[in-house]
């Protein structure tokens, strides 16, 4: 059996989507098993949100991560779930780069307490961001081809004389 380039890309995007989904679900689980205040302290250390927003994010973000993880693993609502993962990872990565560049010695908060921001966490999260860009692009490219095919079928006459 031979695979075309588009099949390989589609399979790779699906596998990567499942991996990203598992990472999101695991990150959510780690945050949800501990009291939310521990995660709030990690968020507050970035010094970008007021206290009321820190509390809101600390309570809501793990549930959003879990939902995104489940959607990515299940492969449903692909455009929404991949875009949400991409946006979250872009924000996380940007905040981590900012903190690292400022020399802030803080925990990233990615997978619970105790993980200081370093070049290793930047490499890991940057790789996840690159994967999310690929998966998101594939979800839109596949949908665009499908929509174009549906439009061409709809434009054909129902019967030929």
C-alpha cells in the first residue's frame, strides 16, 4: 500500500492532534488535582493580570484546557479546537518568552508547580506551538478543499439531457 503526500500529512496531523490533546488534558488534570490557589500563584508571578483576573483564569483555564484536549483527541470541531489550542499556546509561549527575557525566575505553571522557565521549557512549548500551527493549518486546508468539492458538486446539473 502506498501513501500519497496528502495522506501522510493528514495522518501526521491527526496523530499530532491526539498528542496535543493528551498534553492539554494532562496539563488540565495536574492543575485540577491541586487547589486552584497554587495555579493562581503561578499566574500572578507573570505580573500581567490584575488579581480578580488571576482568580478567574486560575479557576477557568484548566477546564478550558481539558475541553480542548478532549476535542483534539476525539477529532471533533477540528477548526475550533485546533485554533483554540493554537491561540492558548501562542499566549503561553509569549508570556514565557517575556518572563525569560526579563530574567524572571518563576514557575511556568504549565504542568503544575515546580517547573521553572528555562530554555528547555521554551523549546518544549515552542515545539508544541509549531505543532499547533501545523494542525490548525491542516484543519483549514482540508476543510477548504472539502468545501470547494461540495460547491462544484452543487453547481453541476442534477441530470444531463
